[in-house]
């Protein structure tokens, strides 16, 4: 029985990049010093490449969204600038303090109610990356704005197999009404390629794995997966001879990097397989189930998706990503950390101390998963010897600040990484009522696209001192 051969994509990025290919498998390699042409960019001026750092390494950007805001009293640090102390919610980030900066005073004014009344969760989610007020409708005539990640993807997306990557650990509803006569599409999508085209995030780890490492059309990838499962073989089994040749061609340092990368791919594959088997006590993987590959533990689910995002950056599969950890208004319970009540309900705590403490536990849980991702990014070495985290700009935030009040000013925002040395982390900076879109202008400047963006959404200028 043979694995079905992949069809040709004709993509410029695929034709110019270094892959290990075999029937049914297309595995992008991490950036390697042994192959300097591996780092690609589009010339935007003399000697300048788009979405690269000063050393020529890829520059990655991700927007990580968590729902329902955070308890302000436990979120904000004390002190300022370099002399600040983390509060309770950010304690899991203590080891990474020099790698991120906390930005206070940024707001999402487009999410305010005004004449549209209720629906703050829909507005928080739908405007967070667009800075454009969404149309209040519960029908198919929804309208938002182009999100900043997609503006970036339009400028640099042809450099990589995926123009952008959209992930989530939430259910996705693109029909119906979800929040005070707002269409569900607003709360369940973070990225918009046009004002009327949301980019539905991938929630299924197995589907994402096959998109990243399988080959051919979706139907061909499904057939190839079925054959691999019948034969009980790993995706790496089909490129074994190529892997062997590769390790002989590269330097010792690259050999370690390649081994680490292949190990990461295999570990993720095994974690997905374990989830497929464990769901509902299945004796064998059931990949056509809606929850196929999704671990029963929410923590394991989040970390699996974070690890796949890391692999996507490591292999330069994409340089732009959004991870809507959960849509705003989500009412998931957190029984695995001892909180049996719904998150959204608890966020309307009415100053009840026990409810506030439960929300703080949820906020702490989410920051713990962020810390896990940042540590993994810091440990992964890039082609220039720096870490992936050094060569990235990663925003973590929410479109609600205080869920109890549905406020959209002074949003909880963390900016991690150094963007190749152009960001100055390890600080707590407080601004005075500036739109978060000002930060987006400063972030897009760092990717060095073909066109300088003068304004985005409700921006009033670039955010200085980051």
C-alpha cells in the first residue's frame, strides 16, 4: 500500500525553501547556519529584507488573546520601568522578567458600548486586532475590519508556506447570535482578512499537524493519515533516509538543532495520538471525531497548541500568527484547578471576595501557560545563535480589562521578545489613555514591509518607548 503522492503547490515560498519531502510528507526544516540561503526575505530597500532581524534571522509576530480581562488588583505590578515587582497573577513569569514588558494605559475604544448598548464581549473580541467598530447585527451582514496580523500577512506572507496561522482552543461558531444581538462570528474569530471575511481558527491539533506536515490536498492528507495509522508509522518514518543524509551535511550545531526539531515533531505526534485514543475510552485513534487529537486536560490542550505554534515558527512555516486562546465571554469551568464555576459568570463578581479569588486563579492559570510558551521559545535557538524569543514580538492581552465592569481602558497587555533587538523588555511602562492600535503600528514597523503604515484603525500615532 502506497502513500498518495502530494500535488505540486506552485508556491514561490515552497520552491525556494528547504524541505524534506516524501510521498505524503512535507516537512519544513528549521533555519540552519549550514544553509544560509534558507533565510528568505523580500527586498524593501538596499540590503534590507522584510520580516527579518538585523542578523538576517526570521522575525516572528504573534497575537495571543485571553478572554474576560483580568482582576486588576492582582494583575498590575508595583513600581515602574526597570524597578518593578510582579503582582500575584504574573508570578509564573518571574523567571522570564527580562524577556517581556508590561504596558499599561492602552485601550480598545472601539469596544465601548455607546449607542450600541450591550455586547461588550463581542466588541472586545471583534475589535481587538482591528481597531474598527463592528456592525451590530445578528445576521450574515456582519462587518468588522482588517486585523493587524492580516495587514502584516499581506506584506510578508509570500515568504512562508502559510501567510499566517490562526489557532484557538475554543469552539468556533460562525452562525447565530451570541452576545446581545451580535453575530457569533465576532466572538469566535480574531483575524479578519477583509471586513467581511473572518479567518476561522484551527482548534483541532490533528488537523493542524496534518496541515503543517502532511502534503497534498485535504483529501489526500486524510488518505495519507489513514494509511500511516493502519501501518502504525510516524510521519518521520517516511523521511528517514533524507533525515540521515541531512545530518551528514550540516554542522555539529545544526545537527543538534535538527535532532531537537525532529524530536519535537515526534513528541507532538505522539501526544495527538494519545489524545485520540483516550477520548471516550477509544481503543484506537478516531480522527474523524470533532474532538480528535484534543487532550481532555485543558492545560495539556493549550500547551499542545503552543508547542505547535513554536514548531511553526521554528520551521519558518509562518512568521505571523494569532492564537485566540478562548473567545471573549467564554464560560468554561476550570475544575482541573479547583474552580467549578464558569469563567464569564465569575468575571461578573460584584466584588464578592470568593468570586474574585476564583477569577484570580483562572488568570494565574492562563499566565502559567504563557510562561510555558515563552520559556520554550527562549530555549529554542535560531539560525543566528539567538533564541526564537529574542527574534520575536509576542503580544498577550485581552479586549476587556475588568470583566466585572466591561471596561476597555487600561487593558492587560504584555509584549514579549526583543524583535531581533529592537524592543527593550524587562520594564513596566504606563501610558495615558492611548489606543492599543498605536502599539500595532510600532510592531508592524519592525517587520519592515513594503509599505509604511501611517494609520491603523483608531490609532493616533506610534507607541514610543517600547
